[in-house]
C-alpha cells in the first residue's frame, strides 16, 4: 500500500506536468488505495480532490457510492448518508443516484424495529418515515432504475403493514 501511495502521491503533486486524464485516474487510484487500506478519511479527501479538479469525471459517482458503502460497513451511517446524497446531487446527474438513495432507505429501515430490555418490540416512526421518504424518492425520481420496483414493493409493504390500503 505504502509503495503504491507514494507513486500516486508523486503524480498528484505534479500539477500541469501530467496529462489530465492520467492525473484523474491517479487521483481515483489514490482514492482506491486509501479505501482498500481502510483509511476512510483519506479516501474521502482524495475523492474531494478528484471532484474539485475534475467535476465532470465519470469516476466521481462510483467513488462516492463506494465511500458510502465503506462508511455504512464501518457503522458510520451519517457519513454514509452524506456520501449517498452527494451521488444523487452531482450536477451532471448519475446513473448510481437511485442506488445511493435506495441505500439510505435501507439504513433507515434497519432502525425501524428494535427490542427493548423487556423483549418488547419498539417501532421508531421517525426512521420509518425517513425510509418511506427515501424509497418514494427512488420510485418517483428514478422510475426507470433497477431500484424503482423494489422501492415500490417496500412502500407497499409499509402501507400494508399498517393496513393503509388507500
């Protein structure tokens, strides 16, 4: 990792000398190495550098989505949600936006039910509302995405569970 990081960092500091496409790929590779190393903050910093220098790069949405997944896996759900939202907010749009919003819905859905000390199931209506909002957003904003049908099914399940058939 350290050898690869050193090689990438040498290219990154050489502004104007290196071909733009090569520099963009190097920033993406630097991000990838940090992510594989488990250095989430450094990976996010490399992704921000890529986004700042190459705002139209096709590598940004993939990088942000992967950062979201890594943050989610590390139980840093607020940070994961920020990364997923950034994918959806990219100025030129992203084919991965629907997946980012869908993953936000999944994170909130995971917190709807919990078991208290007495073994009673507790329902968190705020989390439920946020999950519904995310799934509705996927279905309405990205109706042609592969996540739209599953989002609609989840919405139906929520409403069916509360016997809301209207």
